[in-house]
C-alpha cells in the first residue's frame, strides 16, 4: 500500500465550480481541472482577470468547496469533512498572502503576526517569541511595533508573509502579492518568496497575471477560461489510483479537541469555507470577482 509520505501535497481531480446553480444566471467558472503539486515546489498559476485562477486558489486554500471533484491535501480527502473541521485544518496547514495585505489596522505588526497563533491556542509568551522571530526573518525586526498605517506597501507585505508563516503551514498561497506594489518593491517581495522557497523549503502556489513573474517559478500552469491550457504532467500516477480508490472510505478530518494548540471553541478569523468572518478574514475579498 502506498504510504502517505509518497503522496503529492495537492492532488485535485475533476474540479468544477459553478455559481448561481439552478438559476438563469448560472455560471461555470471552472469546468473541470486536475492539479497536482509536490512538497517543496514553487508553482505559478498565471492567467488574465476572469480566467478562474482566484476561484481555483480559494478551493486550493479550502476557503470554498468545488461543485464537483475530489481534492486530497497531503493524502487526506479534505472535502469529506465539516466546515468547522476544515477551518481548523486550513489554519494549521495553509498560509495566505494577498495583494492588499489585509492587516488589522488597529494593532501593530507584532500583534498581526501573533493573530493566527492566538487562534491556534498558543500561549502569549510563545506566540510573541514566534512572531518576533518571523518578523526578523522577513527584515521587519525594527518595525514590529509599528501600526500598518505607519508602514510602506512593501513593509506591509513582509508582515503579511510573516503572519502567513506563523503556524508553520505546509503550503503558502500568494494571490497577486506584488500587484499593489511599485516595480522595485515588488521585486524585493518576489526575492523574499524565492528565499523562502530556496532556503526555508516553503511550498508556494503563486497566483499572478504577470507571465514574467510566473516564469521565475519552478513550474507554471496557465489558466484560460477556467482550464489549464496544457495538460499538466502530474508525475504521481502511482499514487493517484490508491487515493481515488480510497476516497469513499476515507475518514473526514478529525474534529480537533479543545486545549493547548487547538482552535476548537474559537471562531477562527478565516471563518468557514464560503462564510466570511471577521476583519481578519482576508480571504473573503478574493471571491468577489469570481476570478
């Protein structure tokens, strides 16, 4: 039997996403795509506005469910679970970086980075230490007590990256992270992603409309009208069959018990898939344009 360590980090089969189902305005944004990614990859998903790339990102990030299809994350059938369990699983396994930073304006950089750790049940002293280390790693040690309004665009994005890495996720999802920055600052942020990938071993999915930035990544998938323009070489055919065959019997993500290191009993800032929550629900902004 194939061991979990041999599974791809992401394996999607037949992903379909429709909106306004059953109405005259029914819209199919993703008509059916397959997507695989291994741990340690830096993969770009590139496409024009409206190509479906942000919609796919929301599904990859467990912010939304597909209308049809199967999705395995690190060998786990993540769609076979409750929204609460999925929210907890997402907070532990996936970090997000967005074009508009989505920092909480009323608290400083340190507290912004601490936020995911607080919701994960990490103690105050430990989360402060972890946040300080992350801010130092992204070159923001001397700005950790500044409010977002006191930071430049590039500095805000560095804080956002540190926050995304707080819970040591298996995957970093970056949605147009250089889109709101000037070219020089965008170059600096892109170099930071390269450093995270090459020197920290971070697995990254990089969503962009810029083919030049996409070309810097280790692999590029181009989306047009909700489809990849060429069939991806998955390279995981030996594990696809066992995973798909086991899908109907795969146990859902276990509900996480309350206690240290748990987010149970706490309303996670990311909310449940398809259900925006608080001001820290950075993800809700990405679903609005159905990209």
